[in-house]
C-alpha cells in the first residue's frame, strides 16, 4: 500500500513537473517572441516618433519665423497653429484653391519650381488694414468691407509678403539654391509655366488667431523640397 502510494505520488510529481516544464517552455518561447516583437515594434515606433519629431521641429521653425514677421504688424497677443498637411498633384492643386483670395507665386531661379504663399481674405485684408492704419492713421481705411478680393491689397502688403517669403525659404539648406527669380501677386491660382505640371505639392496650412486679424494661410511647395528639411 505504501509502495502504491509512493508510486502515485511519484506519478503525480512527474505530471506536475511535466506541466511546469510545458508551462515553462511555453513561457520562454512566448517571452522570446514578445521580446523580439517588442524590439521590432519599439524600433519601428522610434523611427516613427523621430520622423514625427522632425516634422514637428520643422513646423515649429516655420511658426517661429512667421511669428517674428507678424509681431511687427499684429496688435496684442496672437497665436499661429498648424493644421494637417496635404499633398496634391498640380491639377488637383488648382482645384484645391479656395476661390478668389490672395496668392503670391514665387518662381525659383535654379530649380524652376513654383512656391506659393496663400492668404485667406480675412488674413490678407486684415493685414492690409493694419498696415494701412499704421502708415496713414488719419485717412479712411480702404481695405475694410471689400466685397471681394482686390488687387489693391498688394499695394499695401506686396513688399511685406516678399520679405515674409524670403525669411521662410531661409529655413532650407543652401544646397537647395532657393533664389527667387520673380514673383507675381494674383487673386486666382494660375501657374507661370508648364514645366511644373509633374510636381506633387505639399500644402502646409496655418491658422492665425488675433483679435483683429484671424484666418487661414498656406505655404505650398513641391514635395521634392520636403526631403531636404
């Protein structure tokens, strides 16, 4: 009886040990796989996070540059934030253009690429109104209450926009050779030549919030220049 009891205990012990071994082996395999997956996922996430961080860093550099330009114009506190970017073909870009508003087209001397600085009516006319008020405080402000986008705006802010754009492209490395050969201020989106029809365009959208001037504005440039920032 004692032998039978001992055998049962040994048998039970073997089963128990076998169960532990199975569980242990399973755990080790799973742990190994989880470690590999964790390293892989972590590495991928790290790359993604670094990519996002680079994009955020560049967006912040753009915001800082624009903030410095707007500080001399806007009264009181203001805020500039970015909205999700878009990437469109040339054909779709012309369909994207939000009606009559304010477009400054800059053609680059070496790359022959076209860059666009777009201001919504509220931003373009708001800035023109503030500049006009600062320059001629005793005259009637001709930019308040316009029925539609008007090229008169560029008489007030055209030079300012050129300086504004120059400060933006200085964020790109010199190897990009971003030198403006000519600039056109227009009210509806058209292009200067047919050499850019195959370009894909990145649209970075910004939101300006100020008590006297608020709205959207955009920086549009060929996608090939995004890889260098």
